C-alpha cells in the first residue's frame, strides 16, 4: 500500500491547443472511408461495440463513395443534398450579417456542420418529430420549410409565428417535424424519448429524433433519456452532435478522457456508433439505418456525429479568444459542402462552374426570402408583434389575473 | 358511495382512462404495485401496461417524457411519489411544460397532470412532508390545485385531466384516509363515516379556479387549502369564533371574487397554510387582500404557517400549524 505522502490535485482537462498554439489533430484517429462494417438492423449493442470507437465514413479523399454504407442515394438526391447545405450556409451568411446590422439581437450559425442536419432530415419521413437544439436549422431547410418564415422568427417581426416571444432561431414548426426549441440545454432529449414512447403507446408508425451537443451530454436530461429509451425500447434516434466545442470548453470537459460520446450508450445496451459528420453520405446512411431500426420496433440507436463548429458558438462570442487560429482549417474531416461537391464531380454530375452558378442561385433565393421577411419588419424597425401577445397563450384560456394585468398594461 | 381520498383519486383515474384512451398514467411503483399510496391500484390490470406503467426512479425523466407525450397528443397523468422528490423535475416543469404553449405560439401544447402527495403529519421528516405549492404558483403557465376532501379530489382531478394546460395536483397525504384536523393525539374519523367521503360514482368535474366556502361566518375570513381546511374549522370552533372559512381548492387561477366578497363582509383575514411562511402562497393572498379590501380591514392580515425551517421529524407537532396556533391567531385578530 502506498503511503499517503503526496497531496492530491484536481485534474481539469484542457484542449490540445489554445490561442497562440499550432492546431494539432494528430492524435485524432480517423479510420479510412469504407472501412466500417454495416451491421444488421437487429444487431445488439454488444455485437457492434467497436463501432462506438470507430467512425463510419463513406467519402474518401478522392471524393469517391466506398464501403458498405455507400450507395443508398441517387444522384438527384445528392444534388438536392448539396443544395440544402449551400442554402443553409447562405442563409447563415445573410442572417449573421443581419444581426451585425442590428436587425436582430442574436444569431447562431451551422457553419461546418451542415451535413449533420441536412442529411439526417432526408432519412426521416413526414410526421416524424425532431427535438432539436439551436444548430439543426438544416432540418427545416432540407425539409422544405419556408426560409421567409424562419427569418420572420429571427426578426421577431409581425409575421413571426411565435409572436416575438423567443430569441432568434428558437423555431417551432410542428407540421415540419420540428419541436419548439427551448434554449435550456438538454431538456428536449428526454422529451423526444417521451414523444417516441407516445407513438408506441398509440400504435403509430412515427419515430422521434433527439438532438444534443457534446457539452450538454453532461446534463441529467441526457442520462434520463438514455434510461427511458433503453427501458421502454422507444422508437427514437438519439443524436449527439460532437462539434468539439461547447462555447469555450472543449469536448473533453463533458467526456473526460474516457471513451467516446457514442460509448455512453453501451451502459444502457443501446446500439451506438460514430459517424463522420462532415460526410453527407455517411450521415444519411447511418441515419437511415437508425431510423429503420426505430421504425421496425428495434428501439433506440445512439449516433455520435463527429464534426467541427467552424464558426463561433453564437454572435455573442469570439472564438479567437479561446481557440487556436487556423484550427477550423486544420480540422481533418474537411468541409461537408466541399466534400459532397467533390463527390458529385467524380460522378460527372457536377462541375466547378455549375457549383459557382448554384451559389449565385442559392444566394438569390435567400435574398428574396430576406426581402420578403423584412417587409414584415425586423426586431428594430417596421412592423412588430403586438404587445398584447405577451399575455396570450400563457394558458389556453386567459385567467382573470392575466386579463387584469393585460388591461393594466394598456392592451 | 363513500370513498377515501385515495379511492376517489383512483376512481378519477379509472373514469378518465375509460373515457379517453389518450390518458396514460405512469410513475414510480405506479403500475404493477399501484402506487405507494395505492392511488393507481388496479389500473394496469384493467387498462394494460401501455396505459399504466412503472417508471425508472427519475422525476426529471418522468416529467420530461410526459411533456414529450403531451406534445404528441396524449394526456399523461404522472405521479411524483412525494412532492419532496419533484425538484429534479423542476426545470422540465418550469422551463418546458409551463411555457411550451406560449413559446411555440400555440404550435405545441402540454396537457399534463403532475400529481404529488404533499404536506406533513406522518412523521416524514424533511423529505416526506413538504408543501412546495408556492414554487409552482410562482410560475406563469402552470395551474396549481390542492383538494381537501374525496369529493373535490375526484372532481378536481378530472377537471385537471380535461384541462389543456399543465396542472400541478397536490394531494394532502394526511387527508388520504380522513379529515385530519391537527389533533394528532385523537383518532380521526375515517372518510367512510364523513359526509365529504360521499363521492358520486359518475364522471363529474369540479371547476378549476373556484373556491368553496366551507363555513359561513361574520367575524373573520380564513383563507386556506388542503389539510388546513380541517384544522381551521376545528380551531374556529374551539376558539368560539364565527369564522368564514374558504377552501381555495385551486391556487392558480385563484377565485379572487369569493375572497374579496368574504373579506369585505368580515373585515378580517387570517391565512392558514402548512408551507413555510416567507414568500409562501399566503404572502400573495395577503397582498391581494390588502390591495382589494384595504378600506374594509379592521385588523392586519395575519398568516399562520409552518415555520421557516426544514420540516422536523421528532418535533413534527411543534412545526405543524395545529388548531391551538390557529385559534390563538384568530383570537389575536379579533382583539384588534
């Protein structure tokens, strides 16, 4: 037995590099594209344990789709996937600028993570329900939701469907399978499991999809969701978007030095795997596999999307104050748009010229939506929601004390 | 027929589940065993495991999952085994259930009932005795209910289940078997021998937001709810004071009209609750009464409550605002 001669010290994890350091991802093990096997839908968590430590990748360096997870998307689907991601990126550019111009209070972009939400959406069916965080706008864009309505929400203008009640990007779109975003992190994860349980109770065929970031896996909600999903075999896909950063804390703050986020599923007997989140084809294939499992009554799947938050957390932080310069371009999984573009070019279905043309088209479409939205007002000018709306819908029927307060407020 | 409060609550569940297959019931020990207080006994057998089932020990999980179910379109009725255990679910209740309708512009709603036995008098110490109603009445978007007898427990629970918004349903556990009046050294009359144990077998609702005057009087108005309704009645009778006693039944929305009319009539107001005093629901009642009845008041509005301490175990009856303490305050108010 050791003598208690050394005082104890607390281990506080730090990322490999901070501002002033040279970005270094050399310790990040990246399996070759096509290497990962594709288990049967009814595979047990135990039988595919290794997949929580590897990464499913389809697109190789040459832009070719390889391995057992390749081949489930036709060229037209790939083209529309590329368009969705480009649209989301253009949307983000315009809205980020709008925020800088003072047209709204806040914005959060999906830069670098576009494939995760855009590809995932295409594996779902109408009627399925996502319980998103603030970085899955691609679910709406890829689902064909109106960009103008999204902007109305961002501007909290007179046409905002949620009547100016929430900060920008806290969308709610039930008809498009998009649950109201909370802003309190993690809460939606267990709600998604409850929604999926309800679908099973009702004998429905719909599935739910839960979303959480690497940092928020620390919440009790995440743990509760895994317990409930595993206990009741809920038809839910549990997504962890590991974009490496939770504002200024790196993913190791939530994960420690242990295992992976996907491996969290093992303690619950939930089949768990990691996917290259910047590979549109891989995300789609894994999402489809997990959605099929849920829909067949095989229960939950945990997917860790390995990606990188190329932008700031929000418009309220400056990543250069906590991340090494150039870390984003050093990120070894590349850019999701560039990779899908390269793939389509290898298939002779796309070209650099066509891409440049598409960029213009997409930007025009976003501009048109923005113009239409701004005609309904912005946060700081033009038409606004009524202040009467503060008091509406707190309850289905306004109780006497709120009627009194509304009158007192002069509405 | 005569029912205990437990049987009345069970009966309400039974009728709601029979009426509407969207009603699902779950919580810790709720399914096979029928709940530690037996409020859900027999429901799993009758309606199947899909409609009434056990949950893992996670209040956050129970409420969070129920919110998802409500958003789907079911009507979950969940049990938190003791109100003292609800805190891990507080974020889900406050930030999620309470605000879902508002924050989504009515896109999603949360018709959800969260039942929980509350209050002391059972030697439950600090973790099985609390009355956390003020933590819920303070939250916009929630309704908070506390019945004081089997007849109301059934009607209010059915109204809560029908309600399109989240309802916190606090059950005074000391009243489960009879109208406990604070005389802990005396046997209680079981509900089966009490007229308020007479519960209609049919489906009926007792509207939320409506108080009941359980005793009319001229001297002083007592505003109270839950167990204290019975304590107040005994205290008034022992003090020989002609009190008008109002059982609020629903704390939010509050039946302010009934309160105002009564206090304007009596000119005095004593508020009685078991929960701690500071920022308790009595503080809200007191503020409302003084602003609406100021020129009618002949004495300061007085609160008789639990002390601002954790609920003790051995010293339970020195904490509990029993009939002697209530009577003493009634007399004091009458002397002004």
